[in-house]
C-alpha cells in the first residue's frame, strides 16, 4: 500500500464530528494521565489533589493540544488546498504520537520517572538549535517531548510532500509547525511578562499568571490557548464553513446579550475595586474578559442553531470548553442562558443569566452572596482575599498578612489562617507561624509541608517527623512524606530510620533516583565520600537532572579540593533549578573559600532573597562582612541567623568571638 | 463518603427505570447479553489488585470501597460492550452472533443511551472513590473506546488488539491496587504481578475471536484466524493457550504449580480444537485456574508480593 493510498483510506473513514472530537480528547487525556503517572517528581494526577490538577488534565493541556491541532490544520489546509475535514482526519491519526512521549520518558529514565520542565519564555527562541542536538540532554524539554516534536515535524513534512509533491512547501510546513509548537510553549509566560517588558515591576510574573481573577494558573494558561483556538478557528471556518462565522458574529442577534454580559462584568469590577485593584494591572484579566465575550457569542450562536446539526455540535463543544475555563459558576450561568434561549419563549429572560455570568467572572463561587450588595462583608472578604493572595504571590508578605488578617477578622476560615501562618514563616517569625498552622484542625498538603519545613528550620526534627507521620496516617501524599522523613533521618545520621522510610517510599512507587540521592546525602554526612559518590552517580544514572545529586557531587569535589569540578556541578544544578536557595549558598561558600568575596556575597544575598529563612546564608554573609571589616553588619547577620534558628551554634560562637 | 456513595446507586436505579420506560425489556435484554464471563475476566484482576494492595500495605479491605470499584469496573466494561456492539453491528450480523443489538428489537438510539448511562455510572462510582481512581477508570474507558470505535478502531490490528485487552485487565488490577496506594500505583505495581496478568492473557485471549470469524473476515478485521486461516489459526490458538498455562508457574517461580497448570492447559488445548467450538468450557477452565491461584496466593502471598 503506498502512502497516497494510506492517506486516502484515512480520509475516507466515516465518523461524526463528535466521535472525532471525543477521540482526540481521549488521546490527550491518555497522554496527560500517563504523563502524570510516569513523571518522577509528581504523583498520579500531577499534583496533590486540588482543582489545579483537574484543570491541568481536563482543561489546560487539552486546550493546548487542540490549539496546536487547529494551527497545524490551518498550515496543511493553506499549503495543500485540501478540504478541512479530510485534512483533520489525517491529522487526528497523526496526533496519536503524543501518547508516545511519556512512554519514551519512562524508558529513558529506566522506569524511575523523569522530571518535566517546560519552555519559559520567548527569549529561549535563540536556543532553538539545541532542541535538535540529540547528542546532549536539554533542560527545557525531556527526550520524549523532543522525539514527539520530531515525529510531528517529520509527519507534517511528509504529508505536505505527498499531497503537493513540492519540497519548498514541505519545508515551509516544517518551519511553520515548529513555530506553532514553540510559540505554544512560550506564549503564556511571554504574555505574563508583558508588563515587565514595559518596565512595570509592580507585579511579578508569577503573580500575573497565578492571580488573575481566575486565581488558578492553569485556568489562566487555558484562557490564552482558548483565545488562540478562537483565532485560528475563525480562519479555518472562513475557509471551510464561512456561514458559521457569520452566524457567530451576528450583532443583531447577540448585541443585547453581549451588553448584559459587559454590564455584569462592570458591576462586578465596581463592587470589588475598593478592595482589589490589581485586576487592572494584569494583562490576563483583559484576555479573560475577551474570552467571556467570545464565549457568549459562541453559545448564543449555538442556541440559534438547528438541533442535531454539525454547527450545533461544534459550537456546543467550543462553548462548554471555554465556559469551563472561565470557572464552574460561569459555566452554570451560561448553560442556563443557553437553555432559556433554546427552550423558552421568553427569550429576554436569557439576559439575566448572561448578566450573572459576567458578574461571576469577578466573584466566582461567591457570586450568590455578593450579587445583591446587601452582604458587604462577603464582597470585602472576596476582595481582600484576592488582594492578599496577590501580595502573597508577589512575596510582599507584610501587605499580604495585613489583608489576610483583616479578612480573618471577618471570616474564620482555615485557608486564611494557613496563609497568615505562611506569611509569618516567610517573614522569619517561625514561632508565630507554627502556632497558627498548628491551629488548623485538618491540615492540607500545603499546610503540612510548611509546618514541616518550619520545624526543620528550627532544628526540631522529631516534631517534623511527627507532623509528616500524621499526614501519612491520614493518607495525605504518603510517598512524598516518607521521602521527607528519610531526608531528615539521613541528615541526622539515623541509618535505620532512613532505610525504613526509604523502603516504604519505594513501596509507594517513588523514583529510584530520589532514594539514591538521600543515601548519598547520608554517606556524605557520615564522611564516607566513596559511598556517597557511588550513590550520587547512581542517582544521576536514573535521572541526569537530579539536582541534589549534582549538588552532592559538588560538595564532595569541594571537600576533595577540586574547586573547578565542584563549581561545574553547582552551576549545572543551578541551570536546572535556578530558584534553589541552597545551591546559591553552596556556590557562594565555594567562592568564599577561593576568596572571591564579591561573587560570594552576591550569591549569599541571592540565596536569602530566594528564602529569607536561610540560616546558613545569613551566617555566611556575616563571615564575608567580618572579612571585609564590616563588623556591625556581620553581627546583624549572625543575629538574623539566630532569629531563624536560635540553636544555631556557629552564629553564637561568632557573636561571642566578636564581643571578646 | 457514605452520603456521596448513595449518588451513583440512585443514578443507577433512575437510569434503569428511565431506560425501561423508554423501551420495556431493555434491561432484561442487556442482562442476558452482557457477557458475564468476560465481565468476570475483568473483575478477577480487580480482586487481584485489591489482594496485592491489602497485603503489601498491610491495610484492611474497606468492603464498601471494594464494592464500588468493582461496580465502576463492571459498568466500564459494559460501556465497552455497548461501544463494541454498536461498531460491530455489521460483523455480528454476518457471524450470527448474539449481541444486544442484533438479537433483540432494541433501537440503536436506546442502546447508545444505555452506553452513555453505563459510562456515567462507572465514572460516578469511580469518583466516589477519589480523583485518582477516576483517572484510572477513565484511562480504561479511553482504552476501550480506541479499541472499538473509529477512527482508530485498534481491534482491526492483530496483535495490538489482544495486547490492548491484556492491558485493560492490567489496568483493572492497578485500579484495585490504587485503593491502597494513592501516590504512584502504576510505578509501584509489582512487575511479577503485571507479567502474570498480561502475558497469559495476551497468549490466551485469541479464542474470543473464533466466534466472530466470518464477520471479521468480511469487515477486514485482522485476527489470528483471519490472518492464518481458520484451521491453522485454531492450532496456533490452542498452542498459545497451552503456553499461557505453562508460563504461569514460571512467572510465579513455583515449579510445583506445573502439576495443575499442565493438565489445565492441555484440557483448554483440547477444547480449543474440539468441534463445535464452545467458548464457555475455556472460561470454566480459566476459572479453575484462578481459583487455584487464589488459594495458593492466600496461603503464601510471598509468591507474588515483592520482598
């Protein structure tokens, strides 16, 4: 069977739009679930169970792939001048390669689970050539991702070549497909960086992407991909189904609907703006409003379509997907709007849910309490909570604490208490933070993690283990907490306890590289460099991006006096985890030894900026100041180290030394 | 949990009542055409997964959870039966095979609705058990959907089709195991247990296609029998089943079990070649094997549980 015949066979298959869509959605879900199953740093379902995970698997990633699918479809349609239905059938079969990725990655990691990283911004465009350099590992993409993209490119090139027999067009297709994939990888982060490109640094990148009015980063990513889908969908329909685009953007039928949605949004903004002003600074907020408007157009057109027509299917699928992105409450109101339009004779009634949908964009789940502004308290709670979260993400913990404390006086909620506690911890007040977090009767994963870290910083390892053991008993991420217990036991030199915890964590499917990393740390702590080196090498055998193993190797080389190799390992590790405060501290310590004090000082400062509760970094910075003769500054740093960990003996000794 | 548990049960009852009202007798037709033996073949791995979980994590079985999981897997399998019947309607008619669609007077539309009900009920049962069990059950649905339905319709491609069925059974076992291991059940599921499920099923499940031979041939579905011819296919199938029985003692590393595996394998071999072919006897022997394995594993769980 030749390639032409093969493609023709695919094109001739008969199945409905809904079956085609379900198949594509099924492939994407399969890929997502497998990815979350095999990813070394995560657990089945990607993250500890919360709405993030749901949006990642069912909304954000599917929209990412649907958008890529449609853009490639458009490229193929434009280059081959083929009918869109035929092209989409072939493309659907081709997109099945996305299932291969997690399977390749699990094989490459020798069954141990791999670490996924994603492209970060448009600036990485210059590193494009590295993507195809298969002789080396690439931090920005796993082997599975690289092979998947390579297969899609080969498939795209071959398809256009078979259809057109024109090499130039095939090469153009290749380049365009690569650009489509690359831009999809970097687009959300690039959009989030727009204010910083214009010199505005009021809001951090993380705050923008996570604290839109939708509050979940995954939803914000989904908004961007939804708009991309609408944009390309519009072009495809202009080529294949022109009458449908006219139906969607018919202002005669949708003018009032759009007006009521806008009124709802404006009303919501007016109510919330006294408490939460960041809404205007965030570029994603505007994209959310735009998506809401377009969703309204689509749902309105769906309501006007004939029953059982393909148009209705396309519009309904699109409407549901985009409405889910905008939140469950928006989805409920837009469904009511659709049903009234479709079933009731009193069409004007549909304007009410439309108004409510606009309002729901701002107030989400609190909409029923706030839509009639009798309950001013509810509006203030929602607004201040949002503002608090925004400050929190922006690492402005004092402001965040003000907002959260104000909210807590209005509403005694464990979630708010958790954030206040975390603010205290981040501001270095460990005792108060711990006290507040301990008050939470049923702590969630995040609370347990914060509490454990706080106790560790205070040097109360037994209490940390107790906290983690409690979590395990409640079945809260046992795999994760067994590893943490093993880490503490390793640090404390408790071999038996460490082995037991590691054994249990293996039972829960933890990655082997993590086990070897911890064993390496244990032997390093015991001074057995030979065994430590062996363990770290084993960890890197399973995962070349095992940061702790790289850092461990760095420490060994450092102790052996091989400063150059040590520096190399730390830099490698920092390349993988640029936010790891301990790595900056370690590298700084290395420069301290080589008497490069300026470099070391910068790194210690960076380490403290990343984590203000870093005892060692404060202490090391104190040492630098002492070397430079800035005794007052040095004393301040030692005191800061002691504030974080009052039992930190080296800092006490230095203070006593200076006083003498 | 108890409160939520009522929801899928209520939905199941309502669905049955509504469907019965739409087409009287549809539930009865479904019960008679629901392929109970094959359903059991999916439920055994689930029990096996639960058995592994309870022994490995030394945690008692929560019988309500186990019941809900079995319901989720059972209805997931029923969804796959409906999807398969709808897509195989032509082939089943040619093979004169009894299915929900061609032997009774049920309308396709109603059968489709029944399939949607099964799908939702299975997801509801899974959801009550938690988000991660839901994901595993959903993965099972995806597997069956791509197996039966166009555009992929992987059942057309031998041996991928058989491998997918074996994978479906493995997934059912992992679902049972995941009741006890909520973190990474796929990575921590014992390798020996995976092999014990997939290899024998991969070798032994071909006989299911024998009854569909004429339909598969007409609709160009590649099976062992359409590819090798009916007679050669029969012999290969019989030898494959015998091999699947012989491999079991090797996988569990228990040579003593050859005493049971060889006679059972030879009996299956005989029934595979006996004319007229009767599928049920193969299942009966399979159930005897499962019973024996259940007794052995209960006496000595160390045979299958990693130390």
